[in-house]
C-alpha cells in the first residue's frame, strides 16, 4: 500500500512537474519577500534601539572604582547567585542636577534580574534602616550615598545583605517626571487618604514657595481609584510619607516603577528615544552602552514577578535611636538576610556570612535600649 501511494505521487509529479515547480518557485519567492520585509522591519527596530542607546553616552557616566567595591568572599563563591544581574537603583531629591555624593538617597532599591528567565524582583531598602554604612559606622542607611555617593551606597548594600552588586543607576526626580510623561502617564490606583498629600507634594515640587501662584497650574487629583497619573502626579505619589509611613512610601515607589516597566514594554522605539533624550541630564550610572543595548533590546521579555521591602514585615521595628533619630530597626539582620536570599534567589538554606552576623549583633546592641 505504501508503495502504491509513492508511485501515485511520482506519477502526479511526472504529469505536472513543470507546473508544480513554477508554483513552488513563486511560493518560495513570496516567502522570501515576506521574510525579507520582516527582517528589514526587525533591523529597523533594532537600529533605532541601538541608536537610542548610543545617545545615552551623553548621560553622566560616573565610574566607580570596582577595586573599592566590597564583596564578601563567601558571597563570591555562592553558586545560587550565578546567573542573576543585581543592580542598585537610587532616587535622589535633586532639583539642580546634583546626583553624586552630598545628596541623600530618598529611594534605595535592588533590582535582581534572572538572566535565564527574564524574571525581575524588586526590593526596597527602607531609607531610615539602621545599618553599617560601609565604613563600620552605623546610622540611617541613606546617609551612605550622601557621604560618598554610589560607591559607598553599594558597599553598604553588599556588606549588610551579602550581595555582589557592582552596577547602579541614580536618577533625579526630574528624570522620573520626564520618563512618565514620555510614556503617556502611568496607571495607578490612588486611595482616598492619599489625594491631599499627593496634591501637596505636587505643589512643593512645582515651586519651592508654597504661596507661589504658579502652584495653581498643577493638575490636581480629585478622586480616588485607578487613573492615569502624569509625571508630576506620579512622582508626587512616590513621595507621600504620611500614609503608611516609610513602608507605604517605598511600596508606592515600587508600584510606580512597575507601572513604568509595563508601559515601556509596550512603547515603540521612537518613544524610548524620546525618553532617553529627556532624562539623560538627570541620570548617573556606570552601566556601559553595550549592556544598556542588551537591556533595552530585551525589555519586552522582562517581567516583574515579585516585590517587597527589607527589613521584612515581622522582622523589623521602629524607634528613636538617640541622636540618630527615628529609624527602622532590623530585629535580626542575619534573619533578614536569609529571607532576602530566599526571596531573590530561591535559596531556602542560606547561611549569612560571619560579617553579617557581626553587624547583626552590633545593631542589636546599639538599638536594644531604645526599642525594648
């Protein structure tokens, strides 16, 4: 039976061989044209993306001496962290373009990217957390950036949390405003008790004088619920600290960042170029152009799959620590580090370094008289 079928097909081929061949040639030609058109489109998109990244060379590249970056040897040998790119994100309240040392970082986040899956996890480090500043002095952790910029702030993160961060991005609030406006706004669910604070922060950011009549030019948020916030509104929303204290504030920052990511994934290359043009004067980074190109090219494949803040709920308290003022206190830094590695890297049996255990004991000794 199989033989008869084969012979039948061969007979059909002999009778109409030239005609079938012509059809095949025309079909192949059409496929080549379509494929060529698709390749040209893909190349055009890629070209625009690369051009846009090349324009980022105008961003202030603040190189840090990687020899001065502290990475614990135990962390370097940790196989569970291989395949992850960990980047520090700092937000600085700067209206004059000053993004280096001397400015305390209002926002401190860690973005951990699984390079195999594209999954991204975001962790806020609460800015008032009592930690080793990377100099064996203990204070609110956002003081590290103020003392010696990104280099010391990265050391602070690596030393306290057993991490291997070497890359960072610092943005001023102007960059966030411009980015969100270029994306056409972001969708945020605003709660009733956030509205007045959101509008008040808009006024303070629009003009340093609260009585300035120009403040009336802001677009006020008038109702609660899911809505599109423009750049100024969304940045003001990030700054609210009177609803949920600093924990709520950090969560709002993560919500805005996630909303920006979703918009960026849907944006066309021209929009990304516009964003880069608008923000480059308000960004410091040591990520080089080649890596930026890779990140931009793959942005549609990234998914923020989890977000939280450290110290973790149930493993922190607050208190006024003498002259240091109101602080967020890790009840047990070593336990928080175990939970952080489980959250970021899915490691369930991480053993904190001796260094972290030492810091944990110091924090407990310093804060015990104040938090009880």
